[in-house]
C-alpha cells in the first residue's frame, strides 16, 4: 500500500516536477564504504581523476593524472614493412593464410620498446650455490619471511606486492597423511607467472617457462617423507602479473593428492605462503605500446572514529559532480565532500562536523611506483615525486591541508590535524609530458603553480567555479523515465534488482552517468578517454589501459554529439590530428602510401604501427573510423568552419591513404582492403566487410564535404569511382550478412566482436530505408552471434537492436549491461562497465544506445521514438541532439508521442517522421518549433 502510494505520488511529481524528481534520482549512493576499487566513486576534470572509497577510519582516494604513462617517444615502425606487402597479399589471394601470417609476423609488426637480454639475469638468480643458504632446501629457515595469501588470481600485485617483478621464493609445507605413505603425489599448483622452479624437500619437482599453463608435477614416493614435507618455488616474473595465479575457475584450488586418487582427498595448498624477494630488477621486457599509470593515493586516517558509527552514507551527485561521505561517530555528524575542479585544476576535499573542535585525522601520500618519495614541504604541505620505471615521465603532486581551528603539525611524513572545526585539503598533480613528442615539461613547477593559484581563494569560490563550469555541460540534457520504487534502494542493490524489476528510472540514471563520465574524463584541452577513462590503479592494467581503435575508443565518443556534449569530443579530434602525423610515417613505411593509417591500438605516444599478432594486429581502418567522428561532429553542429579547417583536411588524408591502398580482388575484379582483419576474427585476410563499410562511409563523407566546401573536384571523381568499385555487402548462404568477401561465416561463432554490422551502427551503410533485405541479413548475423558478450559488446548490441527497431530486444540488452558484473559483462558496484575487468566503453556505448531508442537521425530525417521498448512507457527528454543541427524536447505517454519541439540550430530544412507520418518544414536558425502528436506544426 505504502509502496503504491509512493509510486502514484512519484508519477504525479514526474508530470509536474520533473526537474526536482531528477535531482533526487541522479545519485549513486551506498550504505557502506568501498571495499574494492570498483566500488569507489569516480571524480575527474579530464586530467586529474580520483576514486573515493569513503572509509570511516581510513579514507582512501586513489588518484591519476592522464599524462602519466610508461615508455617514451620513439619510432614504432618497422623500417621496410612495405617490401613485404605485395608478397603477403599474393599469399592471401592464393589461400595461403598461415604462410601470410607467418611472413607478416616476421616483417610487418611494429617495433617494441627496449628489451634486455634475459639469460644473464636468469643465470644470476639461478645460481643457488652462491646464495648464503638455499631456499629450495627442506631445512631452510624461513621464519623471518613475510606471508602472502595464494593463489592471487590477478597476480601478487593485488595482494600487497604492487609493481613487483623479479625473482621471488615462495615456501609452504604440509603433513603427509599416513595413508599416503609410499604413494607418488600430484602437485596441482595452477598457473605460475612467468617461470617456476618447484622443489619438494629440496628436489626439483618441475619447471615450466610459460605463463599460461597450469602446473601439475608428479613427485615420486621416494622424495617424500613421513610428517612434514616442504615445497619451495622460485618464481621468475618478468612483467605484468606475478606469482601463483591459480586457475580462472577459482573453484579449482592449489592442492596435492596421491596419483590416481580422487582429487577430493587432496590437501589444499590455497592458503598463506611465506615469501622472500630475491631480486626485483629483472631485465626489461619490450612492449609494442605504452601503458597508462596510476599516480598516487591520498590516505586519511581518523584514529578516533569509533566502532559505534551510525547513519553512514556515501554518494556521488551527478548534477554537481560532488561526492559526499557522511556518518555519525560519538554523537558528532561528520561530512566529507570531494570534487575535482576543472577551473582550478585540483582535487578538493572538505571535512566538516556539526560540533566544533571535533575533527582529528592524519593525512599522507603514497604511490605504488618504485621510484617515488614523499617529502614534507612545510607543516601543512606534503610533496610526492615519482618517476615511471624505465620511462620518460616523472610526476609531482602537492597536498595542502588547510584547517580552521585546532592544531596542525607534521610527524613521520604525515600531517596531523587535531581539534579542528573544518578542514579543506587540496591536491594538485602534474607530469613533464608536454605532447606526444616532447617530455621537457617541469612537473614540480606545474604542480606548485596550480597550488599557488589556490592560495587566494575561498572554498566557496572554488566550489562555485566548479559548479558553473561543470553544470554548463551537464545541465544541457535532462530526462525522466518516470519514477520507480527502486530509487529508494542503494545503487548496489538497484543493480542487483534491475533485470528483475521494472526500474526504467535507473536506465535514465545510467545514461546521465555516461554523460557524467564523459565530462569527467574528456574535457576540452585534455587527452581522450582511454580504455578506463582516466581511472586506473594498476601499474600493469589490462590492455595497458590504452586506446583500442577497433571499437573501444570510438565507442567512448558515441554519446558526445547526441547527448549534447559536443565539446567533450574535442580531445578525440586533437588525437586524430596527432595520429595523422605518426600515422603518415606508418602509411609510408608499411604501405608506401600517402595520407595516414592507424592500426588497432594507440597510446599516449600515438603509436600507429601494427601490434601484437599478425592474425589480428594488422587492421587498417582505425584512422578511417576515427575520422567518421569528425564528419559526425559536422553533421550534428553544421559548423562549416570546423569542416573546412579541421575535419575535411584530416578525412581527406585518410581517403588518400585508401586510394593508394585498395587493390583489385582477382576473383571479382572489385576493390578490397587487405591485408587486414575483421576485428579479432578469422585471421589475416583480403577483404573484410567492416573495412569496406567504413571506407564507403568515409568516401561518401569526403565526397559530400568536398561539395559543401567546393573543393577537390578531381579527387572527388577518384573517390566516387573507388567507392563504386568497392566490394559490396553480401548475403551469405545462411541468410547472414557476410563477414568477409567469401561466404565462410560460422553461424555457431558467439564471439563478442560483430564488426561486419558496422554498416548498421555506427555507420549508415545499411538501413531499413536503403536495403531491407540487407538489414534482415545483418539482423540474422546478430541472432547467430547471440546476446552474450563483454560489456562493450552488450552496449553495441543495444545500438544494433535499436537500429533494427526492436526496442524490446534492445531493452533486454540494457538489462544485461546493467546487471551485477560477471564473466560476461555487467556493471560493477560503482556502475563502471565490466568487460570484465573494468573498461569504460560499455558505459558510453550503453548511454548512446539508450538515446538511440528515442531518436535516430542517420537517414536524413528525425526518426522519433524509433525503437521505444514497451518498458519505457512514459518519459520525457530535453536537449537530445540530432544530425542536421537540431535539438529536441519530447514527451511520450503510454508508449505514444505526446509533445515534441525542435530547436533549429543551423536553419536547415527539417524532416520529422513518427508512426508512419512525415512532416517537412523550413526552419530559421535559433527558432524552436513545437509539434503536436499528430505531427502538425503548432503555430
Ligand atoms: C579488443 C577487444 C577486447 C578488449 C580490448 C581492449 O581487443 O577484443 O575485448 O576490449 O580490445
């Protein structure tokens, strides 16, 4: 009854008070502090990122600065790749894929960073005879060693040994059960990274130099003894995750059991182990590209926060970009507020209480970088300096503690505050990175200058500047999908319930969270959002937390234009400009071609050469896909200056590359791309449908742009002719859209990538209007691929199903994306998208996908509510953008459009379609056009 009443009230408010309703709804909140990093709440100004844990006794704020990466500017290109291009192509045309891949692996991949020889180091750490005493021996005294819990599935880095690579000894023992006497034993130890020498009672039981195989060593009975038996493992870890990592299937523990016996009888070895670091300076491992790095941690310890804490809550308010933690301890209410200011380039934490003189804590800084140091600058200021291992970048951060009342002093490198009424902490951070070619900046001077600018300002003025700057972007779009009773639940529970309940308001929150994350990770003047935006706490993050261009980087920017955050697109355009420089070298050295090319990954140094393996790293459409974003920016804004000065010159360069690169397929006489790959499927090929769709869209965009700008008449002719000779989309024998030029699709393949549907989304090569048969084939391909996938794959499928105009299927995908993080996709407690691990693309692709259900504009008209799921019966949205230079406000009730108005930003003719009706009208720039539900202009 009460629930119903609240629901009715909610609906009444939704109608009349959607503004305030939204304000209540736009919070992530929890009744307990963060335990995992992915429980913590993200803040950011595009450059400085922070993750707030909100612990009562111990506040942990992990922070990043977006330019702190490994390595240094260098040449990524193999100097004479182009020599092998023709041979690779001929092998592929002759059906010799394996030979082509082998040749490409040898001569066509990029250059790695500096690598050191391994053998001398291995010889040194393996020289056990020269050790004072030998840890492999049964009798070795390890009583002074520290302990660690194993296995650590994500490496020993995650259980206290962050940043550790090298030679490490691990020891354990077990008592031989009496009935095992005389039996050979199997030691099942899981995977060990990267190389192990495993001893039992001093005898070598086995050694494996491979990070990906589970270790199963058999030890014969004569090596075992009654009573206690000792295991010693020397682990050599060169790079990335280290140590005993067990099995992905965590239900399979490390164990020992008699050979031939049931595994149930095993003695479990997943437990606390002793460890000793023998050498933490292994030879350098070369990498194709650099990794994004964590910077440091701000730690606040509140010694007198008692056990009797009540009324705890932490939250993130998307309308203000402020996070808050509140609790009551010993009768005093404490409040912490946190934000990262763009105007003042700092993290701000303010601590208040409702009773004077009751704030007591210690503040310290820390960093996981081996070469880092904290120093006291003065009694209220600490400095943190760091240097990335074997790289060119240094970082500097300054923490200032400003207490009102009480005492502030320094002790043991920490700032101690006692009896204060209120405290504000400021943190600045900088690196010596200037641009992708120049690392001559002065990190210390920059961090200091930012701190000095803060000195003159009150907290109130900082806060106001922050709010004004943030809200100018955020407030441009508002939406409501009505209210749901679940909005009274904390966010973690709401995620758990989402798929089971009818909670459309949570999808509205998810969309706004996507906008929040884009503003926070990609402000004008900063670098684009990487695989994790700007949030990363690991020295060796997954996929280097860099930029993958075969879906992930582009997906990050899907919401930029439609969700009214056009400025946030800027960092991507800056990056394309930089890639056009590095990519020109790659085009020349690998393809003897003009223009520029980007393969499937890039990093802070703007590497563009192929990386990883030849079966998936040679994919040429990164630059082309990225440059469609320039064209989309023009489509949405109709900004001709942007088209003339920034977009077209870059788009044109990519077209020049393809003019040179495309070759005739001897089988068909049509143009194909190649050597290339349909992202991460089917190996190296000539002719992938995705490439052809992207190149076709790129040519079409360049042709139109050159007409609008009245330039490049001759080039336009070439582009038209190439476009018309490109291999078209094809329908295969299973009724599917073919992934390649030949009909070899495997309909049982459930892979996360569905690249050949690029022409459905984000491209517009395949639409219901243009070619319904092809659209059906594309849908059939998606049905074969299935719904399951990683986070970004689920998010892409929301967009696909929206373009197929199946709102209910799209909504099913929303349910899968907003569900507790699991093996395939989902959302973490802080609503970060789970690949897993955390990858931010799904947040952005999901937000864009929800918008795609409400409005589509890729076919030359505004398609209103094209794919509205039946679960989204009522709603309203203001500030949704469309191609052609339009901005919409609309409401729908009971699944039907009730109000619509179109703001014309460019004065173009507007065509609107809804429910079989069409309205076409001329517009004036800056004027708003109300339209009724029968699609008549309201005069
Ligand atoms: C591509 C994808 C993976 C992941 C990685 C960053 O390799 O296939 O799923 O998203 O990029």
